[in-house]
C-alpha cells in the first residue's frame, strides 16, 4: 500500500487526507483480493450453467423417449375401437 503525505493542522492529521487514504486502501484491497475472486466465481457459474443446460437437454430427451414408450404401451393395451356399454 502507498503512503501519502499527510497534512497536519497543529498536531492532528487532516481528516480529508485520512479519508482519502482509507478509500484508497479499500479500493486497493478490492482490486487485489476481491475482484479476482469474483472473476473466479463468475467462471464457475458459467461452467455450472453449461452443465445445467446439458442436463436439462438430457432430461428432455429422456422424457420424450418415455412418453413415446408409454404411448406405445397404451396403444397395445387399449383397443383401437371404442367400448360400447
């Protein structure tokens, strides 16, 4: 972290200089540690989104296949003509 020249009024540092130093320190902390972590999390979320999309497509294909098999079984079990009572 950088050291700024501190302005003094009597024996106390100027509040504006201390606030600016604190803001600069927070900004530097964010850029050095938090921003890279957020980028990593963003990449992880993209990878999960891709996996979820692939699983969603797989589920849709399986559902369609099962619906076709159920329809085929239904046609075999239920006569093609209406039952008169």
